[in-house]
C-alpha cells in the first residue's frame, strides 16, 4: 500500500486505577465512545493503562498473548471504528516465567499484527520495573496503511540510538507510549521534542495522567510534534480524553529533501583523547 498524503492520529490520555483492569477497560471504552470519530486512522494508548504504573502489580495482571483479554478488547474497538490501534502496553507472560511490558499493534480488521516489548526498563529512584519485567530484544517498526511507525515505550525515550535506527530504517512517525512521572517535566518536554527534531519525523508522545499513589503522579502532558518539533496536538494538564492531529507526510518529505542534515552524519565518532 502506498503511503497516504495525510492521516488523522488520536492519542488517549487517562488516569488508570492501580490493579483494576475492569475499571480501566470501562474508562477506555467510555472515552472512545464519547470522543473517537470514525475518520481516525490511528488510535494510540499509554503505557500499562490496563493496570497503572505499579510494578508490584505487574505480574498479577499478566496475560498470555494468545488468550489476551486486552488484545480482544482493543480488537473490537479497531473493528467498530475502522481504525489501527497502537495499544499502549500491558504485561505479557512469556516462556520460562518471564514477563514483558508489551505494546500490541492491531489493524483495522482487529488483527494482531505485531508486538513490541520495552527494551529499556526503568529501575531507579524507587522504581523496580527491572525486578519484575524482562527487556525486549529489538526495536520494531510496523507498516500500517503505508505508514512506517517506530515503536517505543516510556524510558526508551532517553536512548536516541533506537530512534535514529528507526529513522535509518525509513520511519515516518515515531511513537512513545508512557506512564511518565510528574516530577520529571523537563526531560519529558526536552526529549520528546528532540526525538522529533533530530530525526525530522512526526513524534507522538502519549502518557498517563492522574495520581499513582500518595504524592506520586503521572505528568499528564501528552503531545504530538511535527518534524521540526512544533507542537500540533497537546493535552497540557491532568484531564482524561483524546487529542487528535492531522499528520501531513508530503510536507515532511519536502522538508527532508531541502534540509538533508542526516547526510552529514559521520561514519566514525571515535573520540580522540589528548
């Protein structure tokens, strides 16, 4: 399929109830039924929306990919609204008692096309993701409706190498699905914008909102950035709902053709120490 000139992308920001998968399914269903329009080409959800950011609850919430209620739930939405879904992430139980923070990718027919498992696990400042979760092995770029999409989850955003690999592989759109903490606003602002600018690609960064527990909150600042880092869609505060933007690929390719900065990358950056 040829790449379309433009697409409509909608991203869903929500505050997940910790450990309450049923309540979180109902919340997504409500937001989608109230706000998602049938001209939407891609619906994107945040990281671990099924259970919230609580590493201690991850294993109890885990599903096998083959019998996943999360995949079944998202597949019905995809078919009902004729939209592709990048399903944020949920916890998948793999072989040998290993667990993965995994994004399901579902096409308009409700078919599971592929998955991406988070490569970089956040285990600092009181978080313990790496204690419960096994890291994924490789980046995954998926092509849907002719659009090449590079998939990342939360802490992956701090590693520009994965995004540059996607750009070299031909990515048109980069996506980061997160549950980002409120106490780290500067990295979220800077890194999401930088990934768009340095790769001359559209960047969709969707995160959870609301309280996690105690005084620990999600940042609630989902955003869509264009290929020069301009914000074209945004939810600045803690509210729940959808943000939508039109992405125009012809304009992006015109810009890439006249500003060919990636051609200036050197083959060797070995440091000379003196």
